C-alpha cells in the first residue's frame, strides 16, 4: 500500500446502544407479525361464525398466540438491568 493511497474509513464499533436498538427492532418485528396473525385469525373466526360453523379452533389459535407471544414481547421491551461494577 502506497502512502498516497487513501485509507478505507474505519467501521464503527458496535456499542451497547446499537445492540439495544437491534433488540428493539427485533421486538417490533415479532410484535408486527404477531399482530398480523392475530388480525387474520380474528377475521377467520368471524368468517366461520357468520357461515354457521364453530369458530372454536380459530379462537383456540388466537388464545395460543396470545399466551405464547405476549410474555416475550413484554420481556423484550423491558430495559436491561445495569450491572454494578466494582
């Protein structure tokens, strides 16, 4: 490498803040997919009910999605605890 050649700019280091923002993006993506699934399942349950069918399976899927995803979403939205450094 010759001294006259320009150097490539250094890549920024990953910080705790950027890791936190990636976590928030992941949480938002999970929440968006879960919300779309919930909306689609509620519409499917309504369609079954209007045709005279039993919407129990759709409501069961809706309840299962709430039970599985809600704790994850709330846990990931919580701020991490600071570790005390001696």
